């Protein structure tokens, strides 16, 4: 049966609206499956693994797990470094931050706090941009309650965008940033990998390129020169657009997952000294 043209147009419009509705309904689930790759484990098992790594649980006043702590052996840290990890695994795979930074500058002994995201490790919840940024802000406030001295955020890959968004939301609470393999935004990286894509596809866009210029504290950038995931030119553009005090380090031969994290490298001491100024 052949319908009149106006009926066909009405049916087409209805089908388009239906498909759009279905797409919007399933989009958050699809997006999260492509963006977040958490390693989940029970708290008891995670705490056992943490102790084997020399870590202890970092909890809030009610005993809820925030992440993991590496205390400075002196017991007298001058600053606290809150680490925001990338989109895969869990915070327990990021002990290299503590190894690199805890004793990087003898004048600035650090406690290193590895934040666990909602939906990662043993922490309940679901990972979303809003949830991760809220967790970062909660972590900064918890670190401030532990004593005097600056609180710095160190973010890696996706965590660098979380750090930028958190610092822009509460600039007076974050005393400095370290951004490793920095993510400019999810849309800019996705277009490199998959070609032109409409902006509305990304609910969790992590627009560090828009948020970071609102933060006026010191920002240290470490860009991997052969970064095949978030791309070095996008990280360099993020650096050049930043109006605040900033300094750039480039690991020229490194890919996204092969940054040289050896303790004792001069750049770790330089980053701590730069933030401490």
C-alpha cells in the first residue's frame, strides 16, 4: 500500500524521533563501556593487595574508602599529592606516582594519596564525569583536613582532565596541578581516532581545554612525544593555552603507556619545586 506523501513524512518523522529516543536512552551505557575500564574487586582483597604494596587505606570520617595512602617516612609531610588515575584498572596500579614523587625533593616531603574512583576497585558507584569530579573535590577537602601545607592534584590521562575540571570548580582549594599525558577533551581525541563525530554523542566530554584556563594556579605538564592515545599536539595546545604559571616537560620517545617513571629522575624534583614556589 502506498501512503500519501504527507503520511510518509509523518511516519518518517516519527521513526526518526523513535530512533533518536532509543539512541539517547542507550548512549550513556555505550559511552561508558568505551570510556571506562575499571578493575573491580572486594574491599578485603583490595586491602590485602594494598598492604603487600606498602599502602594503607585512605578513608573518610565515616570509614568509607577514598583510596590508598603512602605516608612519608618522616611523618612530617610538607604537602599532600592527590593522584587521579587514568580510565583503566584501579588506583592500586598507580604506585609509581608515589615512588616518583614522595621523596623527589628533600625540601618537600610528600604524603601521596591515590584516589579511587566510584565504580573502580572496591569503591561503590558508577563512573561518570560528574561522579569522578565530585570524588576529586571530596578528596581535596579530605586531604586539607589532614593538616597544613599545600594540596596538589596529579592527574594522568583521563585523570588529568578530572584534575583540570576539579581545579576550575574549586580553584581556592587546589594549590597546583601535575598533568601527565594530558587529555584535552574526549571529543577532540575521539575525532582523531574515529573521524568527525557530533558533539552531542559525548555526555562525559571532559573538556579540560575549556576548564583549565579558569584555573590560575601553577600547572606542570608532562607530554609523551609519541602519545598515540591522546596525542602530543593536543597536550601541547593545552599547555600553550594555559594563562597561569606553567612549565612543560616532554618525554620525547614515550608513548601513552611508556612514560619513564623511574624514581630519581630530575623532572620529578623540578615539578615539586615548581609547584612549591
